[in-house]
C-alpha cells in the first residue's frame, strides 16, 4: 500500500537503526576526560537496562522489631504508592535553620533522600520531578501541621523550571488512634490536612495529607503525604526505637 | 462490472468493519483494559486523596492532526493550536499519496510545518512518483471565548513549487457532549468551518478574488514565496466535525473543497467521487494517535501521529541525591576549627584538593584548578555530565561545604570548557547553610548569588594532577543521513568512528577521527548538476570510500581580554574541507548580546578523504550577531563570504528549551541567482536536537540532532570547524544559569 520506495526506505531505516543500536550496545567504549558521544551514552544506558532486567526485583526485606533494634540510627519506612516500592531511609542529619521547626534529612542506599520539617515533607531528592522546597504550616514545639492556611510546593518541572503548587488547607482532628508499628504501640491523634487548589484550565485539585501525631513525644509516627505530581503519595512510618 | 462490484463490496466491508470497531470501542470504554498504555485524562469526581484528584503537570493528549500534520479534521484544517512547544511528527496515506509532516508549535499562537510528500503514479513533470517538499505556517487570530470560536489563518505550502498551495481562515468551536463512560466523563464535539483558497477553493467555490490563479506546474526551481497568489482566485467554504465520545476515541467527518485537480483530472492517481470524508481515530498513548479513514468516496486512508512535548520528558529525570549541607555550627565549635593558617601548609591544601577532586569525580565532574585562601576559595571545574550548568554549580557548592575548613566563607565557582573560564558564580557559605531548606530555596539562593565574568586564573592556583597532558579516545558508531534525492528520498551511511584527542595544556587540543563505513547507500546519490563550485553537492563522490580520515586538527582556545574569547584551529576540519580558521567572540557574561568574527582559509579535500587536497581553495568568513530574545529564543545573524565565494547573510532563529531540546530554522540569501543556485533558489532548512537526558532520564549533556535542508546545494554554505565558541560559552552565562536556578539544589 505504501509506495515501494518509501517502504523500502522505512525498512532500510529500521535495519540501520537496529544495527546502530546493536553497535552502540556492543561496540562502543571510551576512555579519558573528554565527553563521551551520544552513541556511547545510549549504549551504556541500554547495557544498564539489560543488567537491571536480568537482576530482577530485589527480594523484600524481612523486618521485625528485633532486626530494627540492631540499628542505632533511626530509620523511616517509605512506600511510594504509585509504584508500590518500599524503601528504608536512615537519618543523616537533624538541624535547625532560621525558620521554626526541626529539619530531618533521611537517605536511602539508592541515593534518594527526603527532608521533613517537624514531620512534614519539605524536599525530595533522587526521585523524578523532585520537590525542591515547600512552605509548611509549622510551629515550634508542635509535630505535624500546626494550623491551616496557605501551603506551597515548589517543584522542578520537566523543562528545568520551577513550578509552584499553591493550596489552601484546613486541618481536621480525626481523634485518637492507637498505632502499631512492628510490635510497638503508640497512642496518636490522627490529623488530616485537606488542601484545595486550582489546576490547569481551572480544574479543582485536592491533596490530602494524613499525620498520626504523638503529642507527648512531639513526633509524627506515621503519615501519608503528597510529594508532587510525578511521585504522588508517600506512606511513611518511623521505625525508630 | 467486476470493478464496480468489488468496489461496492469493498466499501460495504470497510463500513461494516468500521461500525464494529467503533461500537466495540464505545462499549468497552468502561472496561479497565483499554488498548494501549494509560493516557492522561480529567476523571469525573475523583476521590480526594488519590493521584487523580491531586495537581498534575502532565497535559491532556494534544489535539488530533489532519493529513497535512496540522490540527484539523482529515484533509481540512481546524483552528486549534497544539500545546506550546509541541513537536509533532505524522504520516498519512491515501490513494497512493503519502505525506510525512513535522509541525512545531513555535509560540502559543504560531506554528510552522515541513512536509515531504510522494504522489504515486502522477506521471507528470518527468517523474512517475512525484516527490515534493513544502512549508506551512499557521497563526491563531483569536482564542475561543464564551460565544466566540477560535479563529486561525493558515498558509499551506506557501513557498516553493506549491503542489499543496492553499490559504484559509478557519473557525472552531468546542461543545461538551453527554457522558457515555463514567471513566472518561463527558465527551467533546469540535465543529470547524472555514473559507479556503488555492487547493481548498477548487470544489464548490462561492466567489473569486483577483481572477484566475495559475494552476500548479511541477519541476520548477521553487523556493520563492508565492505571496502574489495568496488568497487569490476562487474561494470555497469547507468544514467538519470531530466528536470525542470518550477520551481515546474520535469520530471525524468533513466536507473537503479540494478537488484534487492535478491528481484526478490532469493525471489519474485516484478517483474523486465525493467531497465527504469520514474517519475514526484512537488515542493509543499520550503521544501516539492512529487513524483510519474513508476519503472522497473511493479511497481508504490511514494516519499515525506522534506528538512530543519537549517540556515533558519521555523518562522523568532522576539525579542521585547529593549529601545535605552540614552547617558549621554543628561541627566547628572550638577556636581551632576556625583557624586561618591552613592555606600556608602545602600539605594541607593538597589534601583538600585531592578530597574535593575525588568527591567531584563521584558526581561526574572534573577538577581543573583550585585557589586557596583562608576565607575564600575559587574552584575551577569541568562539567561533562550535567546538561544544566546551574545543577553542576550547586553540586560543586555542596562538595565545597563538605570538605573546606570552617574559615572559608566565600565560594567562587568557575565552570571551565576547552580551557576557558566561562563565568564565576560567587556564593557565601552561610547563605548555603541558611537557604537549603528555606520555603523558596531556589529563589532564595538565586537572590544572593552573583554571576560575574570568570576571573583570570590565579597565579597560586593548584592544578589537578591528573588533567594535563590528557589523552582520550572513544570508539563509537556514527550515522550520516542524506535526504530528498528524487530516486530515493532517504539515504543513510553508518559505521564506526575512532575518535581520539590529546590535551597537552589547558586550552590546547589535538583531535582526530578515523571513520570506517560499514554499510549505506549515499554512494548512489545522483551526481551534482551545480554550476557553482561543488563545495557541498559532491556527496556521492565523497561517499565512495569506506575508510576515511574524518578530521585531524590542532586547536587553541584562549581569552585575549575581558569578555573576549578566541579560537585558532588548523588542520582537516571535516569531510570536505581543511585549512586554517580563527574566531573571536565578545560575550559579556550578563549580556544577551554577543558579537563574533570568524575567518577561514580552506582547501577542498580529495574525495578519498586522506591527506590530499583538490584544487579548490577559498577564503570564507563571517561577522555574527547573537541575541537572546527571551523565552528561550535565540537569534543569530551572519554576514560574510560563503564557501562557493558567494557573499550574503544567514538568518537563524532557534528555540532552545532549558532541558536542552532545540528546534530552529534558518535561511541564507547570497548574491548567487536563483537560477545558478538551482532547485530551491536559496539555502534554507530547519534543525532540531533531542537531548539524551530527556529520553533516558539520566543526567547527560549529549543529544541527537539533525539539520534538514529541503535541497542541499552549493550556495550559502559554511565550513564546519570543530570547537566553535558561542554555543558552549553561553550555556554557563547568566541568562542560562538563572533560567535553570531550580536545579541548583538538586
């Protein structure tokens, strides 16, 4: 049906592309400080992908409290809902800056990292569409969201530009809840942050963040927080002893 | 008799298949298993707390394209525009006519298209299959409002031989239609109507402006704007509707006023029995759309549409997280920690240098030199990994906070390329400590960062031990395409390149590339018929040899003064030319304007591409003006003498996205007459570049690019010298760095 010259061209093109792909995968190499060519980079990526496929998914960790007690350093369990991936992140740094609240930075073995201010997510790194920074309803001495009002997420878009998501939030106290994390029982209150905004073409958007806060310990033991449109929701549990 | 029976039968069969297919899609719309990957949609009343209800950056699938690759129904246009920046590639076929289209939405209200088409069995103008190229441009006059439809003016195939020449005004209004599927919500009906001239005025004309429009004659040189014909001759009303009952499916119907006179009356390509066309399209994925059609009462057609949005990568970029900054208040608590005597100890500074070089290497960066002072450190580095230079600056700053003694408060970070310091980013360490987790971290650090001209290399700078002299080599495949030979529209050679370079000292480079062709068909390209010196058209003669020396040159880059960059190159530059070349560029770090001059004395290389040369020698050189117009647009104007000895100027306009995507077009006018130039009348073309990082989601500076000329002739051609200055220098200047400030903390 297609003109023979064109279909021949298409065939040739396909053959050429396949050969090129095979060549980039097998026959490219580089050494020295100069930049590698596109074909070499493509070959590297294909090889890495093949290795990844061959290795298959990592075996899930068998976790219990005794295992957790071996680690002096606090850890978080993070589930990325979209991809149903579970990661364990160790505490790297706890610090203060000019703003209220304590900042904690956690990082995983695969070079991804999360940062929280009083238990509220303020940055992601090493993930797609990173949350670069965020303004959160923080108050000194209060874990989790302290009040409603405006909330802003600053995200990096696909074109290396900052994209701001502005939301208006309300906080609801859903009452006390007993929480169990690997054989430990915590008495918490379930706080829900209901945030609304306007998306593209006036579409109403809603973000729900849930926090299970221990008011005595001033700690967020468990939360489900939105980390931006690329990453989606994270389910986070504090595994510290 | 048999023929008509088989035709009726065929139509019945196609109609039946069409109805079954459409019905199955409609009734299956609710089923979870749709054909193809998930597409972006606006769901009805999503539950709060789900991803569907949350804010989203991904746009909805773009509007459907017509057979000419612009938004429209089937063979007629609509008034819609694609999302800004969209790069749409489409293929359509019906009745022996195929069209390859590329459309770029240059501005929200303006788009441009390039088309390559083949008409089988036209048997006119000395070709059995007639191939042609054409350009379209469309401008939106106003947007859709409550009662007002969107209105667009279009010029189709407006230059050149103009086989598809048409002009039109078209209006489109969208209406919501009832919900058919809970999953995708209400449907949409788009209704378009317009008035067409040229091709679109050849059937059912209702009036005439300016008398008879000359009919199409193929085989001329073309290339001239045919503005004397625009909106002239008969005009006719056309229109159509597109109904999207669900978000994957479209049903289309139109009334086309293209009589296909050349194809059906002058020649016999197909039979046009009706002005009505029908089609069904399926949104396979966010980027891919497929369609099947029944056209002009006799022909079956199909189309495939691929729409890439440069702002939305194929794979989202993931960069390994950098170490957090540990504020000095956490570790520098005693007087001794703040001691300022350490720079006096060479042993100390060597340790710092080596630690920093090691950390940079882990991030894919290369330390060039470092200057230590008790309170201030300047670090010069090379960035072979990150497309965004601001991201590299941010990572260098983090590494400096991790390894330098507490007394160092000022960081001066200088990106270096080809031995040239490009700019200096000055940032205070206490600002880094204070801003990392600020609410507006990117704007915060940007406000306190200074970007100034690169400082000259300090005399007491400590150089990296490993860098000079440095030898690099790579062994990698190459491809070399060639387009639009009438016998075979697309030709390609491919094989392997062995590229080696030796950098004896900063700014110096000796480079060379050996090329082994493995297969290809460029060698069969038609011989040149150019009356000018054959500076570019002898590609088939150059393609006869398998093992060639692609280039071999010595180059030096240096800075003769403030804001001045210079380059001198000698040797074999490219496939066809070698010689000597010098370039001087003035580019202040904070200015959108740059001025440059380049002078080359070149000799044409022998066809075997070893060390011998042909007789043709010439001087070629240009004065250039570069200007950043804002919104990622770059203008370049060149004036001077081209390779064939012709004098003239080149106008280029490129849109270079922050993530490295680039789309641009250029044309060159010289004192060569249209007749001497040959097909196309003057040199013009377009180019694009797709960054590898955009495809693979990993930081990378490389990309795949192409420059496509409708015809490759000898007028208005320039020599390709390796290491031209402007492109790499501006990447690390203020405008590009500030545009990408969001990457500083990543």
